[in-house]
């Protein structure tokens, strides 16, 4: 599209359709600009929650609408459940899950996870590996914090791996602690960690740069392994209707996305169980 517009001399129309990018063009990025990442829509799509700041550094949370941009003080990360009802609000003390928050991100609290409890439970379960339990400011390094549709569970994604939080338990989902120990590694650090939660809360899709595409059925913790279409898995997303999950793997500009039917996964699992293998 850009090439054709330039060839036809339709630059004015091009600028209307695609705004000029500032990040790659200005040397002032480090000092003057901030990376801005949309986190979630709220209030029937009339407002959007934004995270401003570089990844894995302390940023700021804004709620912006047609006429106003509001800074929400004290928050470092925000995440939203797949159905858009529950929001996870991250600060230095812990993670609050609230239901249908207002314009100031205040709402009915349905769960609370203090960092001291999260880190203590992790350290008790994997004492020999450096992990999220050892991070001085875990609130600043989260890539994703995703509430489930029940408002009671969370999926955390960061450079120390992927974690599943319930009311009284914290599990390292990826990488597996046993595998790290077998490889004589001393930490759970992975590159390009990613995760997603299905709308019905049954499935999580996840992985990292050096893993396969992974899909876990939380009803029995069965993990399905799917070969990527390219090198370096780095993204997963469930379809809005929950019927499919998409995985992306990148290799410079030669990435590939695969689409997997959840029903087909169930059929394969049923055949395996019937045949005993």
C-alpha cells in the first residue's frame, strides 16, 4: 500500500491513512518520547487503558477517552480478562482484581494477591531456582497480567516465565522447574515469554522463544505441544468465540501464524484416551 501510494504520488492520502511514525525517525526517543501500549477497552469501548513507558521498566497507567486523558496514580500494570469484565491492577503491594471498574479503575474487588504471598509461595515450591520470587520489584517487569473470567485466577507473564495464580497457590507453568534442573540451569529466565487465557477459563496458551507452542487444559493440566510454523514462538491469542487459538512464531520478517481448533484438540485427546496412548 505504501509503495503504491508513493509511486502514484498520493502522499496526502497516504498520510491520512497511515500516520508518520516518530519512533524510528527521531533521535529524541530515549529522552522525549515513551512507548505507549493499549492494555484494554472499557466502558463499552468508549475509553482505553494505556501503559506508557518502556517494557520491563516502571511505567504509568492512563485512561483515555474522546475528551480526556487521566493518569491513574500508583498503578504500574493493568490487565483485562478475555470477556472484558475483570481488570487486574498491579502496584507495589500486590495485584487486585476488580469487576467492571469505573473511569478511575475503581470497582468491586473479587481477588487480591499480595506480592509477599506470591513470592513466598514460589520460593517454597522452587527454592533452588532464581525466579519471580527473587525480583525486588516484580510489579515493574510483568509483560502480561491476565485475569480469568471467574475473577479469581491470574496468568502472569514476564521474563522469569509464565505463572498461574489461584487463591492459595502459585505455579510456575513455563519453563518447568524439573527441566531447568535437568539442564543444570540456575534460573527460570526465558526470552519472549507469552501467554493467553481462553474466554471460558479452561485453556491457557503459552510459550517462549525456545519452546514449542504450548496449550494446557486446566481441567486436568494436560499439555498439548504444537510445532511452530517458524522459529521463535512469541505470541498466542484465543479467538473471540473461543473456538480457536492462534500461535505466532517470528524469524525476522519470516514469521508464521498457525490456527488450531479447540474442538480438534479435544477429538485428538479423546482418541488417545480411548486407545490408551
